[in-house]
């Protein structure tokens, strides 16, 4: 008897991928406040609280920028980051609608060389959101691990809620290639949404 790939059946029974396999550190900046992410294992990334997924309000505001991690002590890395920003078009605001969430981001080769962090300007719109989590998008199609858990980076909103302009900062290491990130929001009316951030992770190749 032949055995074929199961498609959605295979995906739904797959083990979720840890977001920390890709993102070493993450924070958000909003309303002049920086909020450091916390790694959590949750049961809700794949389930809308109210029973229905709503359209995500998130849009990308402008091109993601490379920032040098040790800007004050290593001016060479600052120049390299400036050169990356000058030479690389990380987002196309005039792209066809299905590609407006595609970004090109730079990663770091390893944990021993964490030189660059990406700053991604987003807009959450006018609603008030009391939950914001970042994970691997396809994990939302799984049932979680053996305990039904999915790893995410969770951000506690300042003053209780996120709204409007939010800068998502991602320090990526040990990975190159395409990846789909999911940004899960939940507003104060328990309306849940999931934004697909299509990312192509590029190496900083100086050769």
C-alpha cells in the first residue's frame, strides 16, 4: 500500500517549532516605552478566544532597519548596519497586496556573534489590544506539543493595552532562509487575530 503526504493532516499533527530556534531576543517599543519579550508556552496561540479568527489590523509602516547591537563601542558595526540599510530594500510599500507583508531581515551567524538587530515598524490600528504574542505562524495550525503547548514571545502592554505605532525588534541568529512569523493580537472585546509576517532571513556576508 502506498503512503502519501497528509497535507493539513500532517501539519495539524506536527510538533510546533520553538520561536527561540530563530529569535534570540525580542522587544517592542511603543509610546516611548520599551517592553522586553518573555518566552512562554501557551495553549492559546492556535485558538481564537472568542471562537472566531478576525482579520488582523496590523500593517507594516515603513522598511525594517538594521541596528548595530553594540553601537556605542563598535562604530564599525554601525557603518556596516548603515551600509545594509542603504543597499538592501527590506520592504516594498508599492508591492501587490499579497506581498505587502513580505520583509527581508538580516540575521546573525551564531550566538557568539550577535551584532545586529532588526527594527520593524508596525501599526496596530485604532483598537486596544491587551495581548500580543509572536511565534512561528504554522504552529497555529498544530495542536501543540504533548501537553498542548506552543512556544511564543509574549509582550505585556504598557498601561494594559497596545494600540497604534509599535516597533517590533528581533535579534535573529543561526538561521537563514524563508520563515513565516505569526503575530497574535487580542483586543479588549476578546477578538483574536493572527498577522502573517513573511520573512526572508539574509546573512551579513562581507566577503
